[in-house]
């Protein structure tokens, strides 16, 4: 599919997928699915489904070069219409992913940034992921990486109103730059809430990871397992973080930062 968004499915409405396989699809954003958020009460439900080897990349060269990124190799959740602050704003929105598998998906940009090898969210959704494997997904920077662009979140990248991951495995995902520059972040999860209008105590993005495993993720620069930045309330409960890798002098596990 040569569309800008949604290699297999593009929707601006609520969507339910049950026992579906989405494989070998590609688009600049949402290599598998583009879920465009545009009205309160919108929902996305994915159950017992598999996302295999989908890719976010520029299929058709654009002039001028787009200013955004190749987002979400398997799934991109994004606000459809901008506002004056250029931040996501539609709420409530609910995204539920259960009993599913994301494997071998990637963000592989050639002239722009790359975010979310498997899943990317730029929304105010409440996202719940349960009993799901997010394994072997990757973000690959071009060689050389584009100046002032970032490549991050091999498994998941983005912001939301809340994120809960339970009884799930996030393993062997990566963010890679073969030149060894400082362009890559977070081999596993890159979670952020850095908008200037959402820094009050009541605006914190709640992130809870329960009874899960974050292991074997790696990055060529910073944050092997996870980078969490901005106004977040992060809680890990009975969760194993093990064997994640970053270069010497960098953090292989979890980084929490204000920006």
C-alpha cells in the first residue's frame, strides 16, 4: 500500500479486530494499522491477533521531505487534526490490546525520524495491553542518521493519557544506528509526557507495568529497556527488567528524565 498512513487498515472510527493476522504491510505511518483519533468515545479493540513483519517507512519520496517520522511499524495511534499547541487533545479514547503478538515489525525511515518499531501513540488514549508478546521489533536509523532527528522505542513509543501493560513480554526489541551516534533512544519502551501545557500534578501520565517481563532489549545509544520522560507516574509491580543492553557508560535498564 502506497498511502501515507495505514498499510493494511486506515480508520478514523472505532474498530474491533479479533483473531486477525496483519503481515508484510507498509506505509509511512502505521505500517499495519493507522488509528486516527478524531472524536471522544472512539475505541480500538485488538484481541487474539498477530502483527508480523510490518514496516513504517517512506514508500513514495515526498517533496519537500516530511517533517514528521515513520511511526508505528505495526500500529500507529495518532490525533487526526492538529490544534494551536500541536498536542493530542481528544478524550476519552480507549485502546485495548489483549492476547496478541507483535513480532518483527519495524520503523525504517530513509530521510526522516523513526518512532515505535511495533506501536506508536500520539494521543490522549487510555491504553491497556494484556497477555501480549511484543518481541523482536526494531527502529533502524538511516546511514548516516538525519541531523536533528531521533530514532526510538523499538517496542513502543509515545504519549497517552494512561498506559497499563499486564502479563506481557517486551523482549529483544531494539533501536539501532550503525554509525554509533547519539541519535537512538530506548530499545524497548520510550514513554513521554513533555508537552508544556501538561506539567501540572493532575496532568501526569499514569504508567503501570504489572506481572510482565522487559528483557533482552538493546539500543546503540541510550536506554536499553526504557526511557520515561516528562510528567509521568511510573509504577512497576512484580515485573522483571533483565538483560537489557546499552553501550558502556550508558544505561541498559530504565532512565527517568524531566525532558
